[in-house]
């Protein structure tokens, strides 16, 4: 099977557009040059489209097994493909939890049978994610675990976290942490700040997150383990990670599009599409996250795609589950509201979604180069369209970004040389 992408725009390291053709054979990029004349089975006209490496999202909730009303591996990965993502890492807060070789193997089988893009499955740190007993890391690594995390809850015991980090370090695997100190959650549903006060809601204070990160960077120093912070959200957390990096500790961090784009002041009222964990913080936190991303304290962007049903989200601010979907809106939102507004460059945005996560976790994908896997997205940077949750391929409709005008919509997504999704108007 061979594919020729004709007349696309490639972005150079200097951020310039250059017109190129790309020839793909047997899933790999074999030639990148101007005016390739070789015949190919499939020809894709990429005139006026940006050719970027397929995006990598190392934090998504696909919900299968156990949460199929919210999402499945099939719908979640179709949603990923439509959003331009060619690799996603699936969080283990499913029912059952992938906390044994057997459970992980079942998930791998479902991925093989139904996934539209590459899926890297996380295994849990503790059995059933209840923080009482470590899983068998070596067996889970052998069964294909990408890394270990109890995302959805924080690991409460420092002793448990230290033991996990020591074990992970022994087998050269990362601990990926949802940072939340249960004794500080305060039964909150939003950030403890202006919005919680105004609406008389319990708030989750910033220190609920930052205290865990501070504890964990010291534990990871002691264990010499790669420690990765999920969905970092506060200015204090950014400072702790910055200082830890300066001290030479192997810590990395991700930030979500919604924490870069919104703060508590943007919550219009008691709308559960603005309820997620960690919550939207203060304006100064949002600024610190942008600064942290720009100075390298924060390594990359991940969506924390967290679909829930409309019924669940209708339960009101106090009772509705935390989480919003993100795969189909991440790039258009960040392109329109960060790149076009000069917060960061297009090159930086693409790096935050491709080579940065790849390098952080040693993946071979995330770049366009001869010999590399043909994981590619074609993007239309000119056409403006409103975000319409009813058009999502995800089962989730829970987004605060419905109705936002965006440019930068994916047009075609290719995984390993095969088209995973394309806009219906594109002919091949
Ligand atoms: N982020 C969320 O608000 N929710 C996530 C859990 C998590 O990422 O901690 C979920 O699984 O719904
Ligand atoms: Zn989490
Ligand atoms: Zn999550």
C-alpha cells in the first residue's frame, strides 16, 4: 500500500511554511520532497492544508470496560482521530481496573479489535485504585502497560507512593500522578475562590493539589523515578515543578487546554460543563500555567478527555461527576485562542501536542521524517466553524466550549499510513 500526499504545507523548525509532497509506503514515510512524480495507490490533495505529525494525547478516558454509556474504545478513538490525534494513552479508572495482567490483556484485545488510533493503556498503581496494595508492575509492564497511574484519585499514603516509585524505577517505568490530598478536598465541586464564594459552594483549595506534588517530587528524588504530574492547575504547583526541575529531579508535567483557556471567572453560572477535576482555578493560576508551558516547566498538553452522559451531568454542580471531553476541540481551540492571539506560536503548539509528549515518554512517533511512522494530520488553518457538540464522534457532549468559533480543524488523520478519519468532503 502506498499513499502520496500532494502539495501540503510543512512547518519548518523556524516556523516557516514550505510546500512538500510526502510519499508513504508500508506505513512509513519514505520520501519528503517537492513534486514527487512516483505513482501511488492513493493520492491525497493537501493544497492549502498544513501537514503535521499526528497529535499525541497521553491523558484520555475511554471508559471501556464498565463505562460504555459514557464512551467506548471505538467511539473514544474515533473522537481522537477526528481531533487529529493518532496516539492516545487510556486511563485505568475503568471497571474493572487494569490492575492485573489478565485485565490488561483483555483491554489490549479490545484495543486491537476496535481502536481507530494507537492506544497506550495505563495500568493502575494500586489494586482497584484504592491505594491499599501495589499492583504487579513487572507483570503489567510485560503485558504492555504504558506507565502506572491511579488517575481519578490521588495516592494518599506517602509510603505507598514511595514504594511505587522505587518499583517503577527498577523497571524503568514512570509514575503518572493525579495529585489530590483527600483531607483537603473539602467536599468541593469547584475551585475555592471567587466563584465558590459567590455561589456558596464548597471549594477545592489550590493546596489540595500542590501539597501532593511537593511531597511527590521529594519522593521521586529519593526513589530516582520518572514522576509525571497529570493536569497541573495551580501557580504553586508550577513553582514546585520548576524548582524540582532546577534541582535535577526527574519530574515532568502536563496541562489541559481548558486550564490554559479558562479560569473561574469564565464560569457563567451553575453549569456542570465547567465542572472538572482539577477545577478551573483563578486568573493568576491560568497565567502561571501559560508561563510554565512557555519556560519548559510544563512539558506538554494533554486533554484529560473525560466523557460523561447528559443524565449524569444534569445532576447539578454539587452532584454531577467531574470531567469534560476534549479530543475533538483541543487543536482548533488552542490554535484559535492561543496561536492566533500570540500566546505561543503554531510550531510551539504542534510540539506541545507531538514531539514533547513523545520525548517525555520515549515514543518513536510525533515527527514527520523519512523512516518515521506515517502518523499524520492535515489541518485547515483558514476555515472558521463553530464547535457543535452534537457533531462529536465521542459519546460525550460535556464541553464548556460549545458555540466557540474556531479555525484549525483537522481534515484528514492517518495512522501508520492508513486513513483513520477524514472529512466527508475529502476524496482520495
Ligand atoms: N478529570 C476529571 O474531571 N475526571 C476524570 C478523572 C480525572 O482525570 O481525575 C474522569 O475520569 O472523569
Ligand atoms: Zn485526574
Ligand atoms: Zn483524567
